[in-house]
């Protein structure tokens, strides 16, 4: 069992470094904690930036497993679009945008759309990468069914591969659904006359 965990961690480390380096070939990666790396250009040594980075790490702790390897990617911003263009991380060889939601279903949908676009942007930069995911740490008291239905609706007419991972902070439970599984919910609804 221990050998398989070590093998999984090694595989995750190799996949994560390969993807992070392909996305940002000239970036230098700095170890922040065991198995957590950050792009040097993302590190800004101000109290505000250190606090922001510590907060981001705390948001993903419920999601990461002992064999996980995380690369926090450099931030790409576009002032014309008033925001960040790229996803936050590569986790275990997969592009993952991290969001925290404290509001309503509307806020959940808005944050998911932002995260989805940020991951899709990186996939456009590296066409051989076809998968990106969104992780939301949900502080609101929304039901699992309500969250799934909202995200399924957000995925309508979107064909990308990936996962929606949600940590329900109020119950301490973590769920992960493929985009295909969620999109399938829309087609499976029964129509009542």
C-alpha cells in the first residue's frame, strides 16, 4: 500500500511539473511546503500577497490528498478584461481553478463561470491539454442537489472535459463530478405536461 502511494506521488509530481512547465516554460518553481510549488513570478513579498497566498493554500487543503502535488501558476491578467485570465493551479497533472463561494446559487454560478473560463484559457494556450477543472470551497448552506443542478446548467452548451469539485464547508464533505456527468443531468430531466 505504501509503495503504491509513493508511486502515485511520484507520478503526480512528474505530471504536474510537466504540465506547469509546458504552460510556463521559462518559469522558476519554488517549494513553499512539501509538495506545494509556486511560480517565482507569482511570489510577491508583500504582507497582502503573502496573506492571499496563505489563504489560497488553505482553500484547497480539503481537496488535496497526501499523494497530491500542487503547482501554483503565475497569474496572467488582462486589464482590458478587468481580471485574471488563467487558472490558479496544476494539481496532480490537471489544471484546476480555485474559488471560494459564500453567497447564493447566483454567486455560485458566477464564480463557476469565471473559474471555467480561466481553465479554458490555459487549455487554449496548450492545445494538447483538453481537461481543466474547477474547485469551489462552498461556505453557503446550499444542498448538494441544488449545487449540482446549478453547475449542470452552467455547463450547457460547453463541451470541455474536466471535473467540478466542491467542498461543502458546512458539512465537511467533498464531492467531485465530471463535466459530462453534470451535463447528463440536463438531458435526463423528465418533462411533465
